[in-house]
C-alpha cells in the first residue's frame, strides 16, 4: 500500500493537471468555447471536483469504510 503522503501528492498533481484545460476553456475566445464545452463539462470538471473533495474530506470517507470503527474500538476497551 502506498503512503498517505504519496497519495496526497498524486491527487494534488492530478487536480492541477486537470485544471489546465478548464483554465483554457474559461480564457479561450468565445468562438472556441463550443469545441471545449463537452470535454470540460463531462470529463475535466468532475475529475477536478472529485480530486479536490478527496483531498479535503478523504479522511472522513476512509474512516467511514474502515474495518475497525472508532466507536466499536471504544466499547471493546470499556467492556
């Protein structure tokens, strides 16, 4: 399994690389926008949003799906 720092670095680079076409979409001439719109709407923006959410709240998702939940661990120590 990869280290958490390596995973964060990969997500950070994916997030930055995927944002480049979105910046091109925003600053492109008005006549060029229809050429970029489907790719930005259905590929680049969802990937950027998901990678940003994972960097922000990924620890919560991992905790929800972990095998040993903190509340179960606490009851095992008390009981």
